[in-house]
C-alpha cells in the first residue's frame, strides 16, 4: 500500500486550521475531484476519496486529536499490519457510497444520493449494520509486546435459514415495479454544473431490483438474528489508553443481506503498581537502603520483560534518575522504543536497636557526615507530578 499523505496536506490547510476552514477546504476538493465532473478518471476518484478520508478525521475532534498525536497509525491501529489486523481506512478506504452517505450534506444537497457509482456494481444502496463498541483492558506487558485477543461479541448475525436475505426461498422474489428491476431511477437535477441527469438508487427496492414476496419464518424477513461471534483481534504494541481500533465488518449484521457494521475496540490500560507510563517511557520509583546509597550495590527493578538487576553507584543521592535505555514501550508508529527511568529514593529505618543506634552515632561523628551536600533537583519530579494530578 502506498504511503499515506498527511491529512492536513491533503486538504491544504494549516495544522491549526479551525473547523470552518477544514470544511471549506474539503468542499473545494470534493467539488474539484467530484466523479460527476471527472467521469472515468481514476486519479480524480482516488483524490476524492483521499479528501473524504482526511475530512472524516479532521472534522471529528476526537479523531483529529488522535491523529495529531499518533499519525495514521492512531487511526487504524494497523502499525505492523498482519493477520487479523484492522481495516479502518487502511483496508481499502471509503467506498464512494460511504462518502455520499456520510458527507452528502457538505454538497448542500446538490449531490446527495444522486450519485451512481461508475465502477461497476451499479450504485446499490445497501443496508448497513450498526457499529459495536467494546472495551479491552490491557496490561503493560501486553501493550509492550502487542497481543492477540479473542473477544466474544453479542451482535446481530445473518439468519442461517435464509442466508441473511430475509426471503423464504429463491422463488420468494418478484421484479421491483418502481424501477422495473434495474435497481435505479433516473431523474433530472440542478447541480453546481448545470442541469444533470442523474441515476439514483431505487427507493422501493434499495437497488436490488427485486422485492421479497414471502418472508423467511425464522427471522421474520429481517435477515438477521441475535447471536454471538468470537472475533480475534491483533492489537499492535504501543497502543495507549483511549485509542480506538476499528475492525471492519465485525459489527452488527445488516437487514436483508446488507453490509456489516464495524467493531470498534477501545483500549484501556490496566494500572501497573510499579511502573507508571509517560508516553513511551516508563517510570519506576526505587527505594534503596541508606547503606546501599552509601556503599553502592546491585538491586532488582521491575521492567515490562520481568525483573532486571541494576548497579547502584556508591554515594547515590535520593532523586537520582537511572535511565534503562530501550526498556520502555515500543512506539505505536514503529519509531523506536522508550526508556525506563528509575528514580532513586532512600528509605531510613524507622526504629533502631540500641546497638545500631551506637553505630550510627559513631558514624555521625565522622567528617563526611558533618554537613549535608547540596544536590541539584532533577526535573523528573515535575514530569511525575502530572500523573498524580
Ligand atoms: Zn431468515
Ligand atoms: Zn426498484
């Protein structure tokens, strides 16, 4: 698949463009590349779709924020791709019908519904099942490595008796009298480009050219039944709280053999008691004893791949930050991996025995213990604070 262009670049707007500017830019592009104006021009059609895709994202504050943060990968979660990956826009993008049904209003009613796809199929307006939204809670380890989840989804599924058609059998159809079986009706409309003869989807049969004369008794003609489906989804490494991954076609089945809705998987992060996430970095608060701080030593710290041993240098101060390079989370867009930052804290025994007290008193009398050293504060605490607000 070709590299996707930046959505702001596609619409020719600035990164800080407001909703009105984005709408205007899209309208301009949509008119320029409109298929009625560029019949049979594949490149114009691609541009038309590209603009619609960009508009879909940039006109939605949620999607736009996600796109600004994660780029294209944040839209489909398809970083790395692979089996059972996500469709979203990545998997073939919008169909022309999607564009007209979603953004028809942008044309001020001039094009809405009147367009009939030129690339075969014949502009059939099909029923579409609704989307389903589910939440998936992931541990830090699952986020670090990526994970495949099997989700049992309660949804409408195609009726097994009629195969989703809603008809009793193959003879339960007659030719639609409105369109005489063609599936579309011709009408004359006034558009931006003058009077145009357009072919619209037949309102009676929805473009199938047929009407059902006897309904399936199991689904009462709906074509759907309540059911369940186990959906396997591959979640890429590095996803974050609130990201939405779209699995195309795994939502509710549509009436009478239409197009399935999508399954939207919302990511939730399980809080890890030892590691706090900061973007792709992880922060661990490490407690060491006074003696380890003084003499140095080896201690264990948690990482996303299990425990790791790290060395503490003699004379380590509280607040020192030890950076474990590459021990953070992988970037969801594939741009490397974050670090783990170990912030040292020193614990002091709350109680001393008489003998211990004597030893510490001796120590306190030594020259190195006469004056507190001043240490530069590290701004890691500023970063950490933001997590606990
Ligand atoms: Zn049925
Ligand atoms: Zn018809």
